[in-house]
C-alpha cells in the first residue's frame, strides 16, 4: 500500500493531515506524510477543565459499567487491527509483525481491564478495638495525563488508558511529536467506543492533544492532573518527576533501560542465540527493554560470539513492510548518527565492532537504515553503562556468577534483565534479593516482549513506575482506610485513656 492509502485506511483524512506546523515524517523513506495542526498552549486550561468536569460524573459510574466501555474499545481495536498496525509501521518503522503485535497488546490490556473492573478489591482489616470494623477501599483519583514515546506509540497509551478508565478517571493524551498519527487513529477507536457506550460517558472523558514539550509541560505543571504517566528518556523523567512531586502529584515514570543477559556455561546456546538476536535487534533496538549488554562466561564466550556473528550477518535489513525484513529503519537520521558516534566511543575504549554499517542499497532511500552492531568489549566501560537507543549489543565476559550479577547491576538503569542457565541454583540466585536489581528478571527468555499480565516497570533511573498488569491499577486510584464504630463505647487505640 502507498503511504496515502495506509493513512486513508486508518481513517485519517487529507484535510486534517495538511496545513499545520507539525511535520510528520515516515522513517521508511523520510517522506513527509502529514502537516498537523498543533494544540494551542492557550487551550490547555480548558482541556484540563473539561477533564475535571468529566471526572465529577465518571467517578460515579459503577466500575463494571466503566469496564463495558473498555470492552467496546477492545472490539474497535480488533476491527481496526490491520489498518492500525500498518500505520504503526509507516510512522515508526516497525516491521509488519511488530506493528500488528503492538495493536494486539492494546487488545490484550483491554481484556485485562474489563476483568479488573469487577476486581478493584479492598481489604477488611482486624481492629484491635471491640465493636469496630476497619476497611481499606480504593476510589478514583482524577484526570490522568499520559505522555507517550514514539517507540510504542499506542500500546503504552492503552496500558494507561484502559486502567485509568476502569478506575474512574478521565485521560488526556499527549503523544510523541514523532508519532501523532497513530495516536489520532487509536483515539478514534476510543471515540467510536464512547459513541456506542452512550450517555454514561461524559464529554471530555478522553482528550488528545498534539504538540511539543510545552504541551506536555502544561500537564506536568497542573495541579488538576493528579496522576502524570510519562514514558521516555531518563533526561525527560528527571524533569517531569520532580515537577509533578513538587505540586504533590503522582508521577508514573517509565524511562531508560540498559538491559543485560547473563549466559552461563550450562545455557542452551541455540535458544540463547535466538533470544539474544530478537531482544537486541527487534524494533531496531529501539525498545526500552532491548538487550544492550551480554555478559558471557569466559568458557563459552568465543563459541557464542561466533554464533552471534553468523546470525547477525544473516539478518535482513530493509523496508519494514517487506515480510522478509527483520530489521527496519531507525526512527530518523539523528538516531543513526548517535549510534555511529557511540560505536566510535566504544572503539576508543578498546571495543571491537562487528556491523554498525549504514545501509543504502536495496532499501528505500531517505530512511535511516543500519546493520545491527555486535561490540566485543574488554570490560564494562562508561560507554557501555550509557543507554543508546539503537541496535548495539556489547559483549563482556565473567568468571563467577557473583561477578556477573555485580556487572549486571552496575548501571544507572534498572528495567529488565535475564539469565540463561540450566542450573537451578544460578537461576534462583539471580531471582533472589542478592540477584538482579531490575523491575523485570527472567530466566531462559530475553529481557523484552513482556506480557500485559505482569506489572511493567523498573528501578533506579528507570523511574520506579509500574503500568499494565498485576496491581499497577492502584497507581490510578486513591487509597482510603475507614473505621466504623458500631458499639456503644468509644475505646481508643493502643490502650490510650482520655476520660472526660
């Protein structure tokens, strides 16, 4: 399909794609595919006010009824899966299966949230005072601001949106300036679901704002947005987090990852190679959970590197719309330049680089294509400890498991991690309190490709936020502890006496 055909199939009209100041480029060939009108900064107070008004009504709608709206969103996404997946590929450069997989992730979180709408459980707590009942309940908290990144332009929004909606909160979404078209198309799916849902959905329940950092800052600074979920770089999070906390808001931060895999002597190397290649080069290395460091036991390092060099040499790099392609383009030329500069720094620290070569033949002209890089490093240097959003995999060796775990943890980020081993003691040590310090720790699978059933997020400079499954929903609600005295007495806690 042509670019215009993909845009049209996704429901985007020529009128809304023209005449604005925000230029949207396709990583496939660098073509200008839209000129969007941005949200005026002066309009943000009214946007936030509409969300506040919607909150006053939406919080009173029973949670299972709110879940019905999210069920309808899942239905709309199922119907639009092919078109929306193709748009993800066009605007972000993901290969076709990953574009479709991202939409499937949206569908999955809708299914999860529908069930959750009947399971927003509190607790009954034993009281030390006779004739008293203690309970813990959860209530809607208010408008939720969502700032999303380009690499998962719609899935991460859906993690937040589906949970926020069933928890009783309106949402305001500011997508990355690099991927506003997928946001527009996904938001249309929600608008269709709201229209089907009926009058219980108030005006302003979900709003999409398009623009640069100043639009995001309006959400960050507003006391009327009690929860602000932001996905992006650590640099961005260092700005957003303190600003939200300073106004007594609640930040949910999903930031950088410098994810490692430990490969032990007992590992199934063929399985490890498959996991390494997907985790390191999938989405052209532009996942926050991409594998960036490979920590290999010295006895098997040479064998594993040889297998990886062969696998890397066979990787098809090219147009992501081609079914045979496994590595599409980087998001833009600046990302490719940053990758090349980082490889030069690695060489300066003694690294031996395999790959990392710009590709200009048999690929669409204008796109930022480059072969994934495998870099053998003498040690974990400062260059290795810095995350680069590109398909660079650093390989280092270890001798003892304790040394490998220390190396794994010795980076500022703490998102995802894994070990390949058939040794039960090694696996359990890696998962123990003395093991990986990351929010995600896997055994015999790579660090990327998380399922929505588990809470997603990491520690340290990854931000500490949790989204998606498990009890991440609690981040979108306020906790209330209540005590009811149904006796005729007024005993005090802790045995305190205050008789008057």
